C-alpha cells in the first residue's frame, strides 16, 4: 500500500511484526500533516491534492479518505500508475484518487490547482531540485500547503565547503544502488523555497524516527518469500538489497 518509511518514536522498542511497520507508515503520513498544520476542519481541510511521485498511490488513497478530497497522483512508471488505479478502484476510490504517468519536473496541471501539494520521498529522485521545487510551488493554490518529505544529507557547518570524503563515498554507494542523483541538504531546500517567496517554511530532521524502518526491510528480505522475490526481480534489485545495510550505518 505504501512505499515510504515508517515513523517511530525515538528509542521505542520496535517489534518485527509487519503490522507494526505498516502502522508506522501511516504514522509518517499523520506526522507530516500534523507538522504542516494541515487543518481537519470540514471547511478548511484540503479539497484538491496532488501526490507528486505517488508510487502505487498509498498516500493519495489515505488523504482522499481522510479529507474526502479529490486526489491526483503522478509517477514516471506506467506500472505504478496502473497498479495505483486498480487499488483505488478496489477500495471504492476510483472517482476520488486518480493516477497518471507524469513528470514531476513538468507537471501536467495548471497553475494554482491544488491546496495541498504532497511529495512523500520522491525529492531524492529528482535530478534538478530547483525545477522540482518550482513545479511544486507552481501548482500550489494561493494559501495552499506544500509538504516535502525527502532524503537529505546533513547541513554543512559554516566552516565547511563540502561533505567529508567518507560521507561522499557513503552516499555514492547508495546513489548507485538506488539510481539516485546528487543529494542536497535541508538548508539547500530552504534556500530554494525562500527564492520562490514562500512563507512559513518549517523543517525537521526525522532521521532518528525513521531509522528502525531499515532493519525491518532487511529482515523481510531475509525471509524465504523475500529472498525468492528479490531473485525474481533481477540483478538491479539484488544490488539494491545488498546496499540496504548502508542505510542504517552510523
């Protein structure tokens, strides 16, 4: 249903049950909405939502049900778009959550179309972060809300010009495995958002809250079902699976 991290309380004891991690993924959505102060009042809650980099549409379906909103999702993958529409139809949401193939850097929507612009772990895949952010802002309605949850490297200190060699090498391995472009920091995103004259920009580092998710991913891959599934998907997925432990290194 969801293709993003779960959200866990720091130092919480996390069981290995699949249901716990699914609940944590829902908690990630709710914590994002809470952090952005998205209203739940019937009159003020979002009515039109875009899910940029929607995957198989889990967030869109959740938001459509929560707010009774009209949600549209875009993904580069025809397979994901088809699967997302099938799941929406199966859940009686075919009219509320609609998915199509679309480019986040050139969205197929008019200006000011959505009062909630949602990007859940898609920004790390964008090769042009400035264009990505400008497109999110373009489709946002006046007074609307943008939520970007994404992988970032740490902010640089005032005395630093770049990350350390070890950090760069570490990130390069992850990028090669997951086909990611160059990373940026939270402060880089803030500068891009400020350049567009957006207001009330808030940030948070949830590294500690998402860290327990990767051990769960690794454990699922080590089951017989997970192992055979990885083998069926081919060499590229196997390479990604082998790099998973890097995601939890300190």
